[in-house]
């Protein structure tokens, strides 16, 4: 029948048209994928490079003193007065650092090639190094020169040793963020904390939780007790190894956010525990100060002295509080505790 034949023809045409549309749709998808959707385009090397070029090259950073400073997101030529060890731990070699940074025993080798800019720092040397970022500590001499130094390069001030100072790991994270090395900071911290955990478990097997630990340093005319965040291995003892301070150190220092406390010889027994880490920081008079201490009857009466639980430390090794030094100090402190308690 003509009508039936017509329907068959129409149906055939419709099927053919549908097939063509489907093919066109598939081809369109293929063309889109070939040309690249936004997600696909971003994954190509050229697109990645373009995205990197589009990333901001500067950012505004508000420092400890409230300065809002425009700094590079990935600084290449950094000058520091105090934080050289933090940068080196992140794989960033500063172009210049204050002279006292080079006194740290464990920084000498990794700091090879870093320019010594003196103490107080030399503005002329800093200018010649053409820095793109200057980082200062809040209590150093250089911070008094802030206005002049900020004319050389963007300059920020960070906390290092104040009452509200961060611990070494918090400082490392902050500096990692500043110099575009957040991932490197976390990797360093993970490795350090794994080592600390291993040592902590070993020490806990030989030293009971009731034992207390102190850090004592001799200055030219003063005797000083230290806390957690001022170098001298304090962070390792009290945080990493989780050892306990004497009650007076906890209440008068830790609870009051004090990093160090000058004490008299008469009051010293109140601040020392079952174990003492001792340094002499009196320059040429260090040996004389140590002898003076050893001959003092108050010192001789201390349980830690009588039990041979005094660890005399190398000042250049134990003095600094940067990550590299703290990591090396942890090896020394933990091994001393394990060796002496094994006798």
C-alpha cells in the first residue's frame, strides 16, 4: 500500500538522521577533548607554565610589630640576622646573616658561602648583596635599624626569644610560609618528630616520670636557668622528650611564659632537678666560672651532683635554637641520658 510504503521511507530517513546526529555529538565531544576543556588544558605543560606566570609574585605580610609589608612569594635573596638555621633547614641558603649565626657549631658547614654581615649588621654589606627580603628577630640589635633596612628591601620582624615566642617548629612553619617552602617545613618536622618519638620511648624505659630536669648556664657574673624556647636544648628536653621540669621552673617560668630566669646560688636548689644540663657562657672566663661553681658548697650539696647526673655541654653546640642545631642537640641529649643511666 502507498501509505505503508511512505511510512517505511519516513522511518528510514528518521533513523538515518538520528545516526548522523549521534555521530556529530560524538565528534563534538572528541573535538572538545582534543582542544582541551579548562581542566584538561590546565594539565598541559604550556597551560601549567601559563598558570604559574599568572600566580601572584608578591603578597602582603603583617609582621610581629604590625608592619604590613609587600614581600615576594618566593624570595631568592634573603638576609637574616637570627634565622639562618631555619632557612638552611628548608633548603634555602640566605645571601647574608649576622656574625653570631656563624658561631653555631652545627651551622658552619651548611652555611658555607653565606656572607657575614657583621654584628651590628652592616647596611653597606646588605645593600651590596641586593636582597629581595630581610628577616629580623624582634629582640636583636638590627631591629633598631628597621627604617633604614626597609629602604634596602622589604623587611619583616619575627618573634624569636620574647615571652610570647613560638617554639622552633612553629617558627619553621612560619618561615616556610614566608619563603614559599611550606611543604619542606612539614617534611622536616615529620622527620624530627619521628626521631623524637623513638628517643622518647627509649628514655622512658630507663628514667621514671617522677624525675625532673634542669638547664643551668653560667654567665660572667650571673647564674641562669632556662626554659623551653631559648636554645640550650630546652625544646628537646621538655617538649620532644616530654621530660619534667622542677616545680619552681614550671610555675615561675613555664606558666609565666618566661624563657630564662636569673637565680642566686642560695636559691639554685629550688630550680634544679634530678638531672642538670650545664653550660658556661662567659667567654674567656668560662673555665674560671665552672671552677667557682664546682667549689661552691651549695652546688656540691645538690642530689644531681652527688649522683653524677650533671651533663656539661659544649656551648657552641647547645646554645642555638634553630632547627638544624635542635635536631643535632636531640641526638646528643638523648644519648647522654641513655648512656649515663645505663651505667
